[in-house]
């Protein structure tokens, strides 16, 4: 059935399900609305300031149940490609996060940092956006990656470095554990690990960027080992009750048409060991959340919950008429009423939470506008110039 035929007037749909409480592990969240992680690069030197705290707390004050911060670099060892994206190491950066946590909690929401290692990925250019997206640093040949292969942004996959040694891999795994432990000390409510979109964990998962023939490469199960060991180390460091979410995708910025796996059985090979390692929930990124996977009507979040039984978060162009990839090409985004399939899937229990990205930049009060059936402001690229 075409997407347009599945759309319906929000007035005819039941939005109450968005405002019902839910859980990730032992953590109760007041509603199903999540602020998706979006790189804003407004933390000079990697240190979040008062503007970052205001930015997140403003969404919390407007009834977002869970804030997932923008990706935060886990270590100084080749984990960064932007000087102004936040860090999750170093006393100065960790102290900068404390007011963010406090203000979000005071506003009644939960907050997780997104722990990020980009591997060999270079910072993308965004059409129509100026200096705020020109402050990055490209990765060097010493950057960590499974096989030293990268591409993307219209470029073919190519050799750009050397494969990581086992010792280097072990240090990165330890860095993830250190960052998660720091989040727990700072009274974050949990952590999200970024394993999607062609970044380091995804580089290990994808057969085009992982050509290793040791225990971290080969078939799909062995390519999944790095991700599993990251989760296992985090769980070891934070204990059994601190929520751990993993963000995954089938697409990647190196190739928007790529698919990490082709069948539900292959997907189970990736995600089931991650559950055993300690994942409490999965955050499944699609360019358009309503599109089915594996030749079915179920989207990736629904399939993942079906296969694991774990809570899932869906995300991808919620109340917008284009994807992030199209936005990166300079195409504007207008608000559109595309939430009916999402509401229906929530009611059926096919997934548990909904992450909203660019629409929450344009509409800090998105939850209230949806609940009260008010018009949404359009999203424009110029909004990336400020942290409002």
C-alpha cells in the first residue's frame, strides 16, 4: 500500500499512546517521545556550555520524555572529526555535562549521552550551511578502522589507512567502558552507543569495510564481535541495572542504498548476541520510519522487537517530507502529517518509542503541538546555525 494511502488526519488518529509511560530496562520513561541525537557542534573544544544545557532542557520542558544527546567522542585517540562536537572524556568536558543533566532532570525528562567513535569517517559537508559545519578535522591515516577502508559522500570505497591491530581494538573497547562509567557517575539515566550510519561499529559490521580474516572479520557473526565486546565491556563497567541502548541501521552514509543484511535471519545473527551481551533496547535508524524491511510491512524497529523481545525506538523523517540524506543535499523540509502508521504500530506494540530529530529543532514544543493538533513550523537548514 502506498505511503500516502496509509496517512490519515491526526484528528482521526489516537495520539494518547505517545504520552503513555514505558520502560527501558529498569528505567521508567514518562512517555514515548525521544529527542533523536543530532550533531550540533556547538561545544567549543568539545566542552558543553550553558547554551547546550538550555537547548536540551527546553525540549525536556516541552514534554519530551527522553533526551539522547548528540554524539559525543569517547576518547582522544582518533575518535573525533570535529573540534566543536562534545567530548565524553576529560575533566573539563565531563564537568560541562553536569549542568546539562541537572537541567534536563529538573524539567522532568530522562537523558542518555550518545557515545560515538567515527572511525575513518570524515565530517560531511551540508549544502547551504556555513562555518558551523566547516570546523571539523579530517581523520588521518592513523584513525582506527577494521580494514583501513572508507568512502562515502559520493566517493567510492577506497583504502585510506591501515587495519586496526587487536591491541588498538581493545583500547577502543576500553574507552567505551570508560565513557559509560563516566555517564553513570554524572547521573545520566543510561547510555546510547552509536553503532549505525557507517561509523566505527558499523564499519566492523559491513562486509565492504571489514575485510579482516581474524576473530573480528569474516562471516557476519565474526564481524559482529566488536560490537558485542563493546556492549559486554560497558555492561561490566556499569552493572546490570544501568540502561544500555544501541543504535543500528541497515543504510550507511557511504552508500545510502546499501543494506547491512538481506533477511530477518541474518539480522538475528547480528542482534541476538548483542542482547546476550547486555543491550536493553535498540534504536533503529531508517531514512523513512514507515518503510518496511525485508520485503514486509514491518519496519526495522518492529522486526528487531519481534526477533529479540527488547524495547525498540523507531526514527526517520517523523513529521517531515524528506530524509536526513536529502537534507544533506540542500533540500528543505516541510512539515507533513505522517504519524498515523507510527501511532498504529505503537498501539500494536510493534515498537515502543519514537525519536524525533529535525522537527524538534524547528519545534521545541513538538509534543505539545502534536497533542493539541497545532501546526508545525517548517525545518530549514539555517536553523543549524544556532542552538535554540
